[in-house]
C-alpha cells in the first residue's frame, strides 16, 4: 500500500496569526467603556459626594467591579458558546475561564489607568495606547524568527500577548487533533 506524500498545511499558521485579532480586539469596547465611566464619575466628582455621605473606597470599587463583572460574565458566556462552535475539541469550561480571566484582567487594567487621570478624554487615549502597547508586545515576539521560551514567558506578562499565544495553542490543538 502506497502512502501519499506529506503535504504542508498552512492553515494552522494562518489561523494562529488571525485568531488573536478576533479574540483580543472585541474586548476593547468593554475596556474603554469601563474606563470612560470611571473617569466620568471622577470628573463630575460623584465619587467625592458619595464619600462625604459615608461610602468607603472599597465599596465604590467593588460595586464597579461587580457591575462590569456581571456584564462581562454574560458577554464571555455568549462568546464562549460561539467559540465552542469553532473549537470543537476544546473543553467549554477551559474556553470560558480563558476568556473570563482575560476580561477580569482588562477591568483591573482599566482601574489602574483611571488612577492617573481625571478627564475621560485623556484617560481613554492613554487607555487605548496602553491596550495597543500590550498587544504590540505580542506582535514583536510573533514576528521574530528566533524566539526562546524565556522571551515568550516574559512577553506573556502582558495579558494581550498571553491571550494571543493561548489562542494559537487552541488553534493548533484543533487542527492537529
């Protein structure tokens, strides 16, 4: 019996490059909206008024985190169901946790950026730059030909790069299984 010749399949390489765009960039809307709402309240001094009435800082931040945590939970649930259509061999819980942890990280980053600004416009611009710089870390590592595990590990400290690397692993898992 004759075995057919090996054929190079570039599908996984192409999907690894584009999957990260579809996984990371849709969450920029949630990130910027959360950042805008935080800075809008800060600019209007709504937070200061509530503090004068006895509200603590922790109650303020926990309420924001819970509000957007619930919104993002529903969004992540829906996108995980959508991803399950494409990632047939992957476990739904892992897909869900993968995205959920990334979104929680984005919310934490929005809280971090909001500390440095009082006006929504300047904060949104800085948040956008912060978002793209972290994504650019992934592009720098992905475009290089001689990347070691150490460089990928350090680059994975940027959540966008870690998310992109993980999407590549999911695509590879689906194509080769």
